[in-house]
C-alpha cells in the first residue's frame, strides 16, 4: 500500500475511495477538515515523510538563491511554502486554526497543509491558552514543522466590506509591525511576507502593498540585521511591488 493510501485510511477509515480519484488532493483535503488533536507518533512519522517527499518534488528556494532589490529587501514570486527562510507570514483568520475548507486556494490552507497537522494543534493550544479570538492586527508565532521555514508567524488582517478606512489602514500596518516585532524577539534573521488581507479579505492590492513597504522599510532601517522577502503569487502584485521597491 502506498504511503498516501495509508494516511488516507488512518484519517478516513470508513470512506470508500472511488477509482481514479487524485489521492494526493484527497489527502490534502482531509488535512483541512481534521479537528485539532494529538495523533500517534507513527502517524506523524508517515505524514512527515509524505509531506517532505512532496516538498522535495516541488523544489525548495533558498534566500541565497534570491537577489535583493534593495538593502535587506527581496521580492520573489512563487509558492511561499517552498521558501527556506527563518520565518514566513501566514494571513490567518481570527480563529487561528487554519482553513477548514478542503483544498481551498488560500494561503492559510496552503501553509497548514504543507506544515502538517502539528501546526493546527500548536495553534489550538495557543488559542486555548489565550481564551479568545485573535484581534485584527496582532500576531502569533509557531514552529514551521514540515515547511522549509523554521517558523510561521500568523497574523489577522482587516476584512474590507466597503471602502478602506483609516482604521483599516492602521490595522494592516499593525499586522506587519506585529510580525516584525515577533521576528526580532525570536531572533529570526529572515522573514517572508505574503500579501496580507488582499484576495479573500478584499484589501486593495496597491494600497496594501504601499502600507507593507512603508512599514517594513521603516522597521528595517532600525533593525538592518533582518532580511525581508515580499512574496507574491499574482502577476498584478509582482508589478506593484516592483514599482514600489525601486523607488
């Protein structure tokens, strides 16, 4: 029995798998719907081996493979779950447990499904200790588990319903500031930011990037030991950040 078959059987023992189904996609979907819980060491060993095999197949990008666009700042278009830096930033929701929609194309789901179920449990323990939902603009840090990044910093960005208010702008800046302060406190030397609050949270891409670059630049000027990667996935965001970072 293939490793992915064993993992599916452990997570969904009563499910009959139809012929021709994409088992890798099915397993990733099952990871998304698991409630936070402690699994056996044998399960984690199998899961970790599978996820590490998947990661090697995708390929890992290291910080030294990238060329800085300015002092201490980098721009990279790609899958943040394949980036080997000290820490990556996850655009989380206020529950901080990851996305529970199977194979949803959000960064929260991508990060959790590559890190493995240990990440959801770690987030659950943090939130249980805190006793309330995470406030917008704040952040938490966990290990990266099966990611090439050592740590994940989870932050909750503002959700835009109508027009962007000055409060929304301040909360987004606070997301970047909170992540940077956590990175510094944990002695991280490199941190990759996703585009926080764009996409599902509907923050305008141009304004979000302007806030991100302004906040990060001000912080790095005071703490030049920290290298920052602006990670983008869409061509639109790549063009915006290229324009902002060469100014």
